[in-house]
C-alpha cells in the first residue's frame, strides 16, 4: 500500500490517493483471480484468445478457435475416405461454431446397415493427434474429453434429415447455435445421422486444409513404407533383368498404382448410377482398365503396376493376366505383403493402401470413387505446393488419371485428372463426377 502511495505521489492522509490505491488494488486482484471478463465493445478476453461477441463468426474466428467451448459428434462410420470427409465436415462445423471438436471415434470395421456392429477406434489410433493440432492451429482444433469441465450440462443439437431439411435450414441452425444463450453451453452435442451426410457449406480448399493436417501414426506409415519398398524392389529386379546397368542406380524405381473397382457390388451400383445419370462413364470392365493403363502417354516399360483391389479379388488370378508386354501387375498377395494387411482391421488396411497409391509416380482411379477422388485431391495439392505450372501436361510431377473417362485421343488412354481446388463444395468429390478439371 505504501509503495503504491509513493508511486502516485500522495500520502496516507490523502483521501484521493487512498481511493486511487484501493481501485488499483481491486483491479489487480480482479485480473489475478478472474482472468476472463467482459470489457467494452463486446470483447471477451480469455486465457486463449479474444473473441468479439457482438458478431458471431460464420467461418470461425479470425483470432483462433475457442478452447473452452466444444462440439461433440457421433461415431464416424462407413469407408475410410467417407470417414475422412465426415471428420473434415465435423471439424468445419466446429469451426463455424467457433468451437473445439472433441476427438471423435472412427469405425474400424465396415458395415453399412448394422450400425450397432461397428467397432469403434479412437482417432489417435489412426492419425497423429498432436500433429493435427499443430498443423491446423488457428484453423480447426481437436480437444480431449478430459478438457471438459462439466460433462453433465450438454446441449443436444438434432441434425435434420429427409427432403424437408434443406441446405438453408441447416445453415440457419448452425447460425442459431453460434450465438446467444445457446452458445453459452460448454458442450454442444450433435445427435442424428452420420456426419458424412450432413449438408456441405464449405469450399474444397477448406476440406483440403483439414486433410493436409491428417498424418498417419508412425506404425501405419511404416507399414506403408514396407509395401512401397517391396513394390520398388520388384521394379528394380525387373529392370535389372533387362539392363544390368540398372543395378548400379540408386534412383527409386517408379511404379503405377491402379485403384481397380471391379467388384460385383460396385458394378451393380455403378450400372444403376449410369442409368440414373444417363451416362456411360462410370463403370469400367477389367479389360477396359487394362487397355487404358497400357495407353498412358509416355509410360516406360517395364513398369510395375500395383493393383489396389478388394481382398475378395486376391484369389482371382485373372486380374493379373493379359496386361501386355512390359506391364508387370502385382497385388498385395503376389507381392508377399498380404501378411502386413491381415494384422489390421479394415480401416487400417485401407489407410495403408491409400498411402501406397498416394506415393505412386502415376495414379489411375475411378472419378466416382471417394478413395480415388481424395488421392487425386492430395496429389493436386502437392503439385500446387511446389508451384507446378503444368498440372495437366505430360511433364506433370505426380500425374493422375481417371480410367472410366477416355482421353478422347486415338490412343484410347485414360483422361488426365486434377481436382478443381476452387470448387465451392466437396459434392463432386463426395459423390463422384465425370467433369474433371483436366
């Protein structure tokens, strides 16, 4: 007290100085004991960031995502890449509400209808939690359930379904839950249908940013390393058998990855889709895929072609036949790496195959497949990061092709494929298209 009186140049008998000292003392104690308090102009200072409350953010605060307000979503289901889209959609929903997304459960098994049979797997068993938050810092944020102070006071938000639940109504609901007394709740829990089926309010570039933050845990990434090494090894052996000088080269052997969709259930689905959309550019037979891969411009033989196929096709030797001279097809069983995959549930197997296809020198897939579409998105993003000027030319660094769409040239090769990163929504990637950017 005496120090403060001297600072203000007063004495203990001065009423004015006593009042000033008392005010400063109360202010200091208020700051120490209550670090978060409202101030002028609707600005709230918290221990994380400051948020301007008079205008609730639509696309997340420019100052960061609140770490004391949370969004909880239901278990994420379906295939790996549908789960990745659902996860990104949940992240972007949390960003719109300016909340931290509580780390969701993914699904290790694949059941489309028997939801009660889905085996949950924690997000951090597949993707790196800390790396995600580091790379996506300021854009979206993941939190742990132990970060929640009061687990009993949770507001449930029912996501609408059916034809009456429109894009506009969904957007209106999100805006409503980002302001006023609703926003005061520490946790908003979304109940209802699978996040993959939520309405899409965000451009491709926002989804791409979330995908960029997803890094497989070391165990899964190292398994993918082993598979890629084996593919390049058989490629080197093939080159050496033709040209002994290749043995002295330490350059990684290139390989082509083909996401081969020819399963019976897929063919039934794609035929129905072709009829509904009045097109013939969705389904591709085994023979058509082989012909178009053979006719890729500039393909140098011999070349290893890795076939990313469903396990039920591994015992069908016909998928390895009649590829033509210089094309060396392999799938996980012929490579001798099927034991790596068998150690893991469906989700992890798919994650390994995804990584193998992503790293390929050339990727060929189906533009109506979510798996293929997300791989092409990441490969497009990689080329943009290195400043590639020729995204669709023959000298593209990581070219991708859609075998279900002919190039239109005499060679009857596959169409070059890049993602249109300026698209206003992810609908083309979520549900497939034959309008590809090249």
